[in-house]
């Protein structure tokens, strides 16, 4: 169980906010004034009553450990907000992070106990499956036939896609600019019909390249080549090594389950960020195992307008088990049993030079040619202007990694520059063919992790 004195920092709490408006609103509620009946327990529960606009205060509780679902902090609040967590949950956690004077140790009120009990019953039913049986395919033969039919649909789709790419090359890349995006969207829709969502996403990305600035024909040709490689990989998947065949299935869009053995470690939360989409929000959480030295990726999803449920503040350590997904060079894992709530730690991942980081990406491409980037921690780098752009220069050598266009648009770049002040810093991020995207940084001396995304 969590020791009562272990509390998160304000930055770690604010990292849970779904957007900047929630961070601002939650910060305003981080004072004792609107709160009453606050308390916390050794089991990781935090609760309180927050005065709102009506006569009845909002009941707010947070299970920091989430011992029921095992997916990170869980929240409940009687307010009507659809954000997750709401401003009251953020305000309560900020108050809790300030110390025991504002949120003393105590026993959960009845309404908070009922919430935990309800979540436990729901989780038990989910794990038991229909009619109390173990979850899994009821009819293995039927599942096999459905998988075969889906594979046939995908094969039809990739054959059509291959013809589309051949037509593009025969007519010349200049025709892609004149055709507009509509033709690509139509092709992507056909991939959706073929039950190949991974191919549909790549087709949409490819269709967005024409007329996007100098050098777009070369970028379009590169993406066409990668898409063609994926098509050929699917058509000849039986001849591929098992790991590479699993990667091809994943890139095409076939679902898979984490089948690796559970690995227990103290997992340091390196970074967390969301990628919004009109229909879906994808949350990526990078973890580093202090004992195994492994870097793992947790993915979670939320419907449009709602943040994903899985959330782990940057800078905490999590004693838990992870199970790997199949595929060559894949970092994705599933979060299993948690043995203790996330807790602050002074641990940092070891770093490498900028030259070694580029080499790691090259090695990753041998296993997965469609890999956009790899997770890397740079040991000692200095953020340096480079004309209209920025780069991370190796403090020990003459090499540097350019920052991606995405990184240049984020306010985290200026936090990184301020943290460095011209001195070397340790930076975790994603290194790929477009450059380096910094996600978290640590000062050279003592200091907490600084979130950059």
C-alpha cells in the first residue's frame, strides 16, 4: 500500500488535465476555500466536497492507485462535466499534493466506499465474461472462419490499392496535385470497407502530401514506396518471419492481443501526450523499466470529445506488470497488475549520444520499415537555434539532431530552452526521419522531470 506521506507534485497532477482550460480551472480550485470534508487514505483514495453554484456541494473522489481497474487514477464527481478528469478532481489532487494540512489522513465516507465497491463489481463482471465464463471466443471454428473472410477482404483491398499506386506512377506524380484529395479519400474509404483501417490511415496521410511545399513529390514517392512495401508484405505474409508477419498484420490494421509473458518492474513514466482526431483521441504513454532497461508504450483511446481513461503522470514510478504485443521491433505493451500506486521517484533513464540515437532508429527500420520514430533518451544535449529551426547539439561531440516541425510549434520548446540555459540537459523523446521530438527533460543536477508536450 502507499505510504500516507507519498504525494504527487503539482506538475504531475496538472499532467492529468485533458486540456489547458481544465488546468487553469483546476488550479483555481487548489485552495481550501471551496472544499470541505477532505481526506485521504493509505490505499490511495482522496476525497472531498467542493462548493459549486448550487446548494449541494459536488462529491469528488480519486482513486490514485486504481487498485480495481489497474489503469491508473480513477475519478468520480457529481458535477455535470464530461471532461475526464474534471476541474474538481484536478483541484482536489492539487490540494492533496500540498500536504496533509489541507487533505488529512482519514477513513473514506460512505459515498466514496460505495463508488469503489461499485467499480469492483463492474470489473469482476467484466473479467468473468458472459454468464460468469472466462472471456474468449465461444466458437473457435466460427472465429477462424471470420478471420479468413476478413483476410480475403483485405487482400481484395490491397490488390485494388496496388493498382491505384501503379496508375499514379504511370500518369506521373504531378497528376496527384491536380486530382486533389477527393480521390485519396475515396481510396481510403475502400480500405475501410476492406476492414484494413491501418491502410486507410496511410492512404489519407499520403493524399495530404501533394502541394505542401518544396520537395513534396519526393515525399510522396517515399510514402508510395512504403505503402507498396506494406501491400507486398501482406500479399506474401506466409513467407515472412513470424515477427515481421505480425508487424505487417498490425500495420494493415488487424487487431492483436498482448501475448508476451508479464514482466514486473518499477516503470518510470517518461512521457504522456494525446493525438486528437475528429473521431478518436489516442493517448501515448512511454515507460522505462528500471531493472529490465526496456522502454514500453501504452496506448489508450477515447471517443471524440472525451479523454482516454488511462493516465499516468510524468515523473512517477509504477510497480506493475507489462505484457508485450507481438511484432518485430514493437514497443507496445499492455498494463497488467499494479502492485502499488504510482509514486514519485528520483530515477532517470540512461542516455545516449545523438549519433547513437540516429543509429538506433536505423536499426529499428530493419525490423519495421514503417516505423516513424523510436523512443530515445539523449544524455547531454544543448538546445541550439539553427537558422529558422532548432537542434539538440551533443555536448560531448560535433553531432546534432534537428527538431521536428511538431516540436517547433509546441510551447515545450521554450521550457526546454529555459531549463537548459545553455547548459547540457537530459532529454527523452522520439527520434525519426523527420528529426527529434522532445517530450520530457531533466536538468543536469538534481531536479524533477519537466514535461514538454
